[in-house]
């Protein structure tokens, strides 16, 4: 099992990191945002490999971190409304 993990604290750099490796990671079929000590966005591809973002991407408000989460999710092929990310600190999406 492959796990790609980003602990970049910058939203912009997190988005750029995903852009750099998204083609190699492949088709994303699930996404989950959790919040414990920090926000964690976990993407799972069709081979059940994980691409995890700690820090950098957030949810639950209309700010830079949430907008970065929206951008990553849309780059990953999810058709998602802004409100899903802006109004929820945690969520789970499946294609």
C-alpha cells in the first residue's frame, strides 16, 4: 500500500504539491476531511492508496484553507458545492 503524506503548513504549497503528484497518484474515488488536533484531508484512489494532507487544508469556514481544500477536491474530480466545505468541519465524499 502506498501512502503519500504532506505536512506542508501552507495552503498554496499544499495545492501545488497535489498538482505535482496527482497524475501519478491516479483516480481518486473517496475523500474525507477529519478534525482532531488538526484538519486532515485524506484522498483514496481506486487502488486504495492514500494521499494525506495534514495542516494546510481546512474546512468549516470561508477562508484560504477551505478554498484550498475545494481546489484539491475539484482537481481530484469531485463535483462539490462550496457550502459542503465552508459549512462543515468534517465530511466524507465518494464517487
